[in-house]
């Protein structure tokens, strides 16, 4: 896969591997605009995307856990940016929080980031919600902006 393409359910799929030519691509997404500078390394692209979007999920395509994450956030009123990665791109994701490192060291996706902070996977997102801390955290990062 090379470049950027739209997938189902408002997900965007792009190749994070360094390309052979220099171009820049922009694509509209649910929570804004994705700007891809193909001169960036995969790690730099991921870090930039994390910093540009209040809620972003990195996933494998057809990931059922990602689907549940999106449904939970949609129920609350948040439409996250979803980036689908290939297996070789998953390794570029930042490390999950220490409490999840054992369970997700072999499977770092899906990973949700809120306000630039790695929340972890589905289990951590649900735990944050059940503890009553998810909605305040989403409000703090402006994930509800534009919602009435």
C-alpha cells in the first residue's frame, strides 16, 4: 500500500513507510484534516497525528476492538480519528502505559490517544469510562467541540 485512501466507517488508511518520492497529501477526516508529509518517518507521522487530533485510534483493519472503541466514543458524542495501520507499521506506535505493557506488548493495536496521551487499548478505555473519568478527560481536550 502506498499513499492515503479512505476506508469504511470514517477510517483512513495510509502507508507510514518512507516513500521513494517527495509529495504531500491531505485528506478530510471526521475530526479534521489529515496532512501527510511523505518525507516524515513513521514515528514522526504518528507523533504528529497524535498531537493534531484530540481523540485518535490506531488500529488494524477489520479490528473488532476498534469497532467497540468507536461505538463507545460515539455513544458519548465523540467521533475519533481512526488510522488503520499495516502489521509492519504497528511497531511505530508509542509504548502503552505501564499497567498494560504485559498484555499488549505483542498486540499494541488498537491504541487510543486522548489529548496526546496513550490511554491504551479497549480494556483501558472501558475502565476509564466505568470509573467516570472518560467524559471529563474528553471535555478537557475539546473532543466535544462543535457538538450541541
